[in-house]
């Protein structure tokens, strides 16, 4: 009892330091928790930022690859337009000569040739077509189609209509054939000299 009464008598001497110690412990615990929490938040934000940087770097690589592919495709289109399609002034007459010569090589002669020139609004190119009739055997027609398909000219076979006539000795067919090609320009002066009319838009 004496010891207990001594503690009570001198409570002011130990109570205040005890309160200070407890308060400091609570404060330090709160600060520590806040610091740890803030550190975890910062670490998560750093990880998220690093992830975003990696995604952006991958996207940059993808965009660069797409740009490279686009440039290559654009160059290929330029090459096709200039070398494969060409201008009307340089390719139209050789195209017509080649089509007729290959028919002759197959033993066929073209008749009633009609021409048509029409701008292609979607591609920006000019489409030229020739429609004519041929008469010969099936084998000659097949040979001619094969020759057209191996032509160095850019030839589009757009129509092939057969009408056969049988007799006792041979099988002869009349073919109405439509072939065409594309140019990257329209030479109206050349068309005028050849007597070929341009088809207006919408027809």
C-alpha cells in the first residue's frame, strides 16, 4: 500500500512523460503507416507509368512499321502506274497492235472492232476497252486467250461470248470478245486522231 500511495502521490511526475511517450508512439505509428501507404501508392504509380511507356514504345514501333509498309506500297503503286499501266500516249497503240497480232498468231482475224474510253472515278485511272468478234475453231480461241494472258501488256478480259455452228466436217465458233486495259492519264488528242470517243461520266 505504501508503494501504491507513493505512485499516487507523485503521479504528476510520471503521468505527463507517460502521456508524451504514448502520444509519440501513436504519432510515429501513424506517420509510419502514412509513409508506407504513400510509398506503396508511389510504387504502383511508377509501375503503371512504366507499363504505359512500354505500350507507347510498342505503338511507336508499330506505327513506324506501318509507315514503312505504307511508303513501300506507295512506291509500288507508282511503279505499277508508270511502268505497268503507263500513259495512254505511250501504251494505247502498242496495246492495240499486241491484241490484234496475238489474234493473228492464233489464226484468227478480228472483225467489227468498237472502242470505249471511260475514266474510273474510284481508282483515278482511265479504262480503255475494245470489243470485237472472231471466228474460228475452239482450239484457236483457246490459243488466243492463252496468248492474251501471257501478253506483256496489262490486258483485262472482260467479256467472252461464244456462238457455235456445227457442220459435218468442222466445228466453228464465233466469239464476241471484250478486252481492256488501264492508263494513268487521258490523252484526248490521241483519241481524236484515232476516232475514239470518250464515254461521259455516269454512262
